C-alpha cells in the first residue's frame, strides 16, 4: 500500500485516481508520439548515457528512450503502487524507485533528468523542491514537458479542483538556477495528424 504523502496531490496520484490513469494511457497507444517527441529532444544532446524520469507512470517515455538510446541506463521514480509494479516487470529498466518527486534528492544521478505531465499536478508549494530534485539529480540536461502558461493558473481536472496547475515551469527553473541555459523547446499538438499528444510544451535546458 502506498505511503501517506505530505500533499493532497501526491496522495491523489498514489491511490485510486492514479490507478485509473494507467488504464487510459497504454504504451502501445503512446509509443509513436513519444518516439517523435524524444527524437527531436535528443537531437540537441550528446553524451547521454543515463536518463532519470521523475513520475514515470508505466514507462511510456522510457519505452521510447530505450529504442532511441539502447545503450543508456534508464531510471524511474514513481509514486503509484500499480505503476511501480509494472515498471519493475521491465528487465531492461535499470532502477525503479517508489516515492514522491518531493522526497530526498538523487544527486548527480543521470545525464538527463526530466518530467512529462508531472509538474502540472504538484502542489505549487512543493514546486521548489521539485525543481531542486530535477536540477541536483542531473549532471548535464534537464527537460520539462508540461502545460505552459505565462502566469500561474489552476484548472479543474476531470471533475477535481486543485489538481492541475499551469505556469512557466522552465522559466522558473532558469530563474532559480542561473547556470541553466535553454537549448531548445517545442510544442506537441493534439491535432497532429500523425503523432497527436496533449498540448504540451517541452523545454530542454543544459547546466
């Protein structure tokens, strides 16, 4: 059973709602678009031998990265019991940790650390801890793929309040850590005729 976490948002994803999310987001359905997304992102990187995803769910992104970086060591942190069980079933996944992005920092753990659709669900009071995790655990690159808005806003999410927050996550990270430099950014559109995704903005930064 999942531990009790500090915020309502963490407990929300660790329990039943997080279980339901798994069924709506299969690897098979997501893989083509994720391959396109990470092909574009990785074009601007070099020397990525270890990747750490925070909030990996069942590993949709990691499946794509395994194909694009077959020699890389892949790591995952996930809060939901059922998702962790699935992640641990992948023999090719090098490390699986259960817990919150807001927990202890994994310092210098990977060449590339990232979130995808995770920061938007974190209590705004915990974002500074999330940023610290992403920054300190990375040796070189940090990538965030989230819903963007120039000013912080809260949006109802599947009938729930205070569960989805949009803002300029990358901009806030670069303000917090002046040595982070923007390398590239892009947008995934839900009306893409070949590789549709949620309307996510991604930002690749380098230390």
